[in-house]
C-alpha cells in the first residue's frame, strides 16, 4: 500500500487536525478533499510561515492525484472511505488503511 502511505503523508506533514462538522459522501474525491481539509485546519499548519504553508499545499496537490489513482484503481470499499471521510483527526485517519 505504498500509495496509500504516500497519499496519507500530506496529512502527517502538518500533524494533528481539528474535526469537521459534516460528513460528505464517501467517494475517493471526498476522501481526498477531507484529508486536505484536516491538514489545512490543523494548528500545526496554521502556525507555519506562509512560505512553508505554500510548500505543503503544493505537495498535497501533487499527492492528491496519486491518492485518487490508488483509491480508484484498487476500488477501495465504502468502509475504508467512510473511515477516512468520518475521521476527525489525522490519528483517526491513519487507522483507515484499506485491506490488502
């Protein structure tokens, strides 16, 4: 699951994150958007200088395509996607790895 780990890396780059108020449908696209939202809302990200934030956002944008490809090619199940979309923190999300 190298791509899953790579796709989740952009979460770990900024550390923990605040929860979101609503749960969108569990799709690969919404899972990727939720990962980005958690990262952008993290206190660690907000504390970074603007230049560092820009670099992290660029990295997340480039990893998004890998994440989407892995999710779609491997046909991740609804349980995995629900787990990602429902995660309120990056720690919770790390437990959502799809079954091998």
